């Protein structure tokens, strides 16, 4: 059966706005993403992509994944209906309450669709994955544009209905989501992100595997700056092996497109359309349904990478590829040093099994553990 995708959207998502202040996370992002959806609709045969209204919902549903006191605090701030900075990155505005209400409703709708086996994409704002149990997560320096965590909410609700995996390919670590489920053994979280030693939010090292009963269910795959399609192709093989072991019924995706080459100036990466198409295809073929939530992506990533991801989810036969990009030797060295730690951390806890080739290959890589520890300390000194 041909795969389908329901895009959940409402203009209220534009109401969360920095106004005249220049900020990368602004409503203009949705213009680019909506144009991408229209482009795929004109490309894909039949009615395989449909845009549906994201319904309104009650913010109290977020009590499932956040502390109630935190949700109450957010609601109180939103009721004042004025523009305000909550930290150096994260703002609220007059209309944020409308946007978050649609995010709550869209999350509930996405769960209903997933239970029917239908894939969905919440094209909403503000983003989710840096919002932890009570705001700032895992000692990160800020909430990174996020207020309430829809990704975690959807994963938490779906976990009552089947096996759940969260996959986060935004270029930043999904520290909020990871913190929320850190001791939860039922939710696998695979997070692909740029080296936390040199980038926001400074969390998500391979040794961070969860705690208590959850130990071994959190996987942090670290990529270096300027990583290209070759490194991301290797990442994809690892993700595939992890998902084949976990066998999720539902996959909830923190879909950020900020690792796409040239998307933004915050993190410089060199990933092309190939990775986004392939991961879309991989996720959709490994679960009954995939629910994606828009995280980062600030310019061209929301055009080219987002379209390629939808094409992959739908399983379209082909998509306009970017020419393949290659990573330099330094990037490969950093990646391999980290990969060895990732594989060792997975094998240590035994919650996920990996093919022998991956274990052997990682074992053969020379450890750079001392250097990695030094880097970690240096960054911690820098941000705290
Ligand atoms: Zn990001």
C-alpha cells in the first residue's frame, strides 16, 4: 500500500513571533516549509500528502511530561500576553498561547492518526526538544527557543499503545526529551547531533545512556562540524541496526533540518538531501506509523532537506539528489573516536543488540577517550 502523510498545520503557529526583533526562529520559517509541502504535493501522484487543520488543545495535556508547576508557570507568563525574553535565546509573545494550544491539539491528533497507522508531520512552532521536565534541561545554558515538548508528549502517550522509539536528527541534542525519559526503560531515544563539546546545548555524550531502569535505552550519536553525506551515511547504518533490534511500533521524530548545508550560521554542517530522504525512508519502513515534529531548520534546510525527508517517508522512487558531500580527515577522526564510545555504551547495557560487524569495527578504532574527556571539561568550564 502506498504510504501517506498528513501534515498538521494552522496559521496560529505564526502567532508566536519575535515581532521586529531579529531572531532565527520566526514565522517566516513556515512559509518556506509550506511551499515545500506544496511542491511535494505537485510532485507526488494521487493524494498521498494532505494538509489538515491542527486542532486547538488544552495546555494541561503537557502535565504528562512536564512538572505541573512548570506548565502553570508557562501558562501564567502567556496570560500576560506580552513579548518577553525567558532567557537569552527563548522568547514568548502575545500570540504564543494560540500557537501552543494548536501544538497541544496537533499532538493529540497525531496520536490518533498513528494508532490508525497514518504518518503525520506537525508543521508547528515553537519547537520542542530542548524543553525539559521543568524548562531548561540537563544544565543546558538556555531553553533553546523551546517552551513545551510536543515530541515527548506524543512519545509518552504512544508508549501506552506499543513500543516507541524517539529519533532526533536535528543538529542539536534533544536534551529536553532525553531528560524527560532518562529513567524510562520503555522509550528508546536515538539522538544524532553535532559534537556537544563545541556546540549548544553542550549535552548528549555517548556515555549518557539513561539512568536506573532506563540505562541503555538512550543513544547519543555524535557528529563533527562539517560532517558530510559520507559520515551521515555511516550514522544511518547504525540507526538502522538499532531500530532493527528495538523493533518499534511507533517512531516519534524530532525533525530538524539545521544540519543541511548552508541552512544557518549557528552550526556549520555539510549534509545533503540524500541523508534526509534515506532517513525518512528508513523510519517509515521500520514502524506502523511515524509522527514527526518540526524542530530546527531556518532557511534552505526547510526547502531541500524537508522535501527530501517527506519524499523518503512516502517512499517515492527518486528525488533530486544534491551532489554527494565528503567529510575531511579531521571530521572522520573525531567521528570514529565518538562512534567507538557510542557502540561500547550500547553493548555495555545490552538493551540493544548490534550486528557483530559493527561491534568489531568499533573495537578496531583507536580510542581517543582522553582527548574526549578533556574536550568535555573544557566546554563545561565555558558554559557554566
Ligand atoms: Zn537545532
